[in-house]
C-alpha cells in the first residue's frame, strides 16, 4: 500500500475534527471544543447543529441508520439501530436526526448485567453522547450505519457501563494532575490527559476446523486436546515471516481499521504457533478504549471473510502461550509534556519525580485493585503460567531509575551517568546509544521509558476498567501530594520530602528481577506483597472498605455500584465455567464417547477376525483394547462426577459461594475429564477422532 492511498483511507469513516471544522458553523465548533478540550458542560443548542451535520455526512456516505454505541458491563459493545426516516405531517418521509436523538437514547437496562442495580420493573436505561470520542460509520454487507459513542446510565443515574467510570476517572486525573503542576509552579498547563496504547494478541485458526469444535464456538477456548508433536519449543514463530494467507488478512484488518480512524501501526507473529499481535498508536484513554473494542470486533469480522476464525481468549490452547493485552499508560499535558518522560536530567525533573512517585505509591497501596481488573476465568489459565506475568503485582522501574530513587531517598548527591554507547564491534553498523533500561518481559507493570506497561491484562476484555482504576489510584495519590505542596512553606523542600518518603515507604513494590522465578514468589511473600492466584481469591477486594473509600472519595462509584459490579464479576466467573463444563459434557457424550466406542468395537472385531483365521498372537491388540476400555470407564466416571457437581451447584444461592464451588469442584472435575479424553485422543486412529486436533488447529491455518 503506497502512502498516498493510506492517507486517502485514514479516517474516511470518522466524523473527526477536520470534518467538524469543515461542516460546523465556527461558533458551534468552538462551543463543542469547549466541552471536548476543557471539559465544560455541553450547550444543548450545539447538539442540534452537530446532529444535522453528522447526518448529512453519514447519508452522503450511504448510511441509512444510526445507533448509540455503548459498552455495557459484559465488557462487549452494544448497539440498536434506528433508521433516519421520519414522517412529516403531510405524509411524506424525510431523513432526520435531531440533537435530542444524538444526545440521548433509551435502552432496557434490565437486559444487561446490572448486578441487581436494575429491577425489571424499573428497567429504563439511557445512553448519553460522549462527544470526546468521535462518531464513526460501520459498513458491512448489511449496509452503513452511523455509530455514536455513548455512556450508559440507569434513570436514577447509576453507571451501567464501563465507559462512564472511565470518563469520570479522566476528570479525576485531570484535576489532580493540574493541582500538582500548579503547586510546583507550572502555570501554563491547562490539561492533563491519560493516554493509552493497547497491544492486542490473538490466535487465528481455520474456520472449518473452528466450526467443528463446540468448545471454540461456545467457550472460545479448547477444552480438550492432547499435546501435538511440535509446540513452540523451536522459538520460530515470534517475529517469524508471516504466511501469505495471514498477511492478506492482516492487510485487510489494517484497511478496515484505518478507515475507522484506528491508527493500526504494528503487526507481527507472536510466540505461540498461530498467534499474532496488533498494536495501534496510543491516544486518549477513552478513545483508546473505544478503538480497542473496534479492533477486537474487526479482527473477528474480517477473519470470517478470510475463512479464518480469530480467537481472543486468554488461553485458547494448553501447552503454548496464552494471549494478553499490554495496556501502555501515560499522562501527557496540553503543553506537549509526557509527565513520565525522565528527560536528560531526571533528578532535576520535578514532574517526573513526583508523578512517578505517585504511581509507585498508588500501585503499592492498591495492588489488589490492579490485580482484580486483570482477573477473569480465562486469565486464570494464563497468569502465573511460565509465559505470563505472575499473579503478584510489582513494578519494574529498571536499574537506572531505581538507582536514581535510591540515591534521592538516601539523601545522596545524584551523579548522572553519561549516555553510554553500545559496543557492537562492527565498524559498518551505525553507532547506537544504550537505552536507560533493558526490557523486562516478566513484570506485570513495567516502566518502559516514558510510560507504564500493564502486561497482566487479559486479551479479550475491555480495557476500560484497567484505565479507570489506574487513573483513580494515581489521582488519589496526586491529590494527597497536592494537599501537602499547596500548604508547604518551601515547595521545593516539600517536594523532595514527598519523593523521598514515598520511595522509602513503597519501594517493596519495585522488583527488577525475574518475575517468573520461584524465588520471586518467596521474596514477594517476605515483602508482604499479596499473591491472589485466582479470580475468586481477589474479587472480594472490590468491596474492601479502602476500595470503597477510594472510589467514593473520587466519585467514581457509590458503595451500591461497587457491590453490583462485584456481583457481576462473580456471576461472570461461574457462568463462564458453567458453559465450559456443559460444553465438555456435550462433547464427551455426543462426540468423544461414541467415537471411542466405535473404534473399540473395531479393535475387538479385528481380534475376532484374526482368531477366526487361526492367529492367536494378539497381545498388542488386546493391550490396546484393555487401555481403551479402562479409559472408557474413567471417562464415564469423570462425566458422572462433573454432571453431579453441576447439578449440586444449581442449589447454591450466594454468588460468592457459587464461584468458590465452581473453582474448587467444577474446575477440578473438568481437568480430570480433560485428562482422560486427551489420553484417548492419543490411543485412537486420527480418522476416527471426532474433532480437529491441536496439530491441525495450530499448524494448518
Ligand atoms: P514497546 O515496544 O515498548 O511495547 P512501543 O513503542 O511499540 O513500545 O509501544 C507499544 C504501545 O505503547 C503502542 O500502542 C504505543 O502507541 C503505546 N505508547 C507509546 N507511547 C505511549 C504513551 N506516551 N502513552 C500511552 N501509550 C503509549
Ligand atoms: Mg509491549
């Protein structure tokens, strides 16, 4: 694709700032920007004009419908389409889209997860225009529609989605950030924005094979599958050359995303066979969140066109790496500063020292919340595995920055190390400076030069919550700092004291070593860091008194909203396991058991046939028959056990008790059932095995 084409394509389906400038009267454009840039309330008169301009543009581009596009608490996106048709009093039809329709829509709040916040008899929910994220056109075989990013509230004002808390949290970081900057003498900055770039990992498999696997269809991951002869041990897939079929798919993805204004930038093969990654260029947190939803949707939609299926699950296959989503997070100002950029002289860089200290404290104090927002049934299979960050939260700062904070905290004079050059010893290669820190791939939360990379995050989830939590946690500490700085007699001294104290009190959270090692697990325990191994272990942290206080103090969630969200997360956990368990039973009863019985009969008939012609040397065959019948018995026992415990689970009322039961019983039964089924797969003729194997799924797309 040459440059000209890319520039023609980029953003053609977005009602972006250029279009608004072109199509809106100057005064309206300015008023709208007061809301987008300065966070001022939206003037209702603006909405009518904007709606009309949006509609004209959308209709020119072939749109027939519009939808309020929102992000309910199931972590997906939701949409309901209305056409632009509107009857006139003289019986004609005109194309209309009013400011009222732009600003507010209605949706039945009780049909989305609400954790008991909405009763069906008072189910009204409202979608409200988020003018800080641009409207866009979705086009597919079914037509073109105008999509308006919205937040979703109940009619009593509780947030029913993932977006509203994120928007609130961005206001928190804005005001706390500005307070700190003002206190240290920065009068120029008027805006502090959280920026985010989310790297998305995914798997691609052949669509026909996908369709033959009920586990992939219903659960998004394989629930059975013996280890194939080859896994990822040759380390030949990461950055490997991309197969033509996959390259074509990726190109199509780029085009689709570019049209939507999503700046898809990097694509490559990942560590596991059939695993890939896509990274966009970062943008403001709420837009990044919308864009990540569009990326996930597009990856799946386009796969279908290419006879592929895209798996976003955290652990679609055992034995090889799972998928994560690296959430890169930073704070930037409208004066063009990145507040985590150390600059040439980090020890003199007040913003860097204060804002980095705030992150260190926030992550230490609220590590549980960070762990919690990465907790899902799917991610439980990945975290703590030997390829993913451990379940223990820590920060990688890198040797240079850690050394800097050490020196400051000891009251030592900071001596700058000059930039060193890399020694490559080949004269024809260009000279390179050494980076301040090496990569650390084993840290769940790594400082990467001018941003933090939250690496624990699950691949399939909305990034809204992670960003909300980060913004609020850090804003809370920044407000504390601001309280001290604003009342200090000597701001410089106070600032130094804050940096020093914060580091000394919270340095236990910093760990630059190998996060995958067992020594770290022990060391972390000695440091008093928490280690929540599973989702069920960590979810109750949501409703701890200090979490409630944090969210209430910053006006993100009321107590009732937190309890509701806690309930939803518990439900999501056991419902996921329930679907997986039922899928396993279905596959065993309807596919694996019948195939096994048939094959066993074949072996028995084979022995009888040999005996008939006088061959009685059939030890190998009888042994195989014996192994098969033993496995069949175990398969039956495991199925019965799972069946029975699933039945038992239906009698448990409390969501938390139910989640614990699923973790302690159902999951264990599922593992036992899988083990015997996988043994059977290895015993049986591949032509007789009823579902595509790992070898076929991972190596043939
Ligand atoms: P890495 O190689 O360290 O993963 P990249 O530069 O490739 O880093 O960036 C990874 C992701 O981080 C990309 O999506 C990128 O846009 C994003 N990113 C870079 N700078 C920032 C920033 N200041 N704030 C948020 N995200 C950022
Ligand atoms: Mg990365």
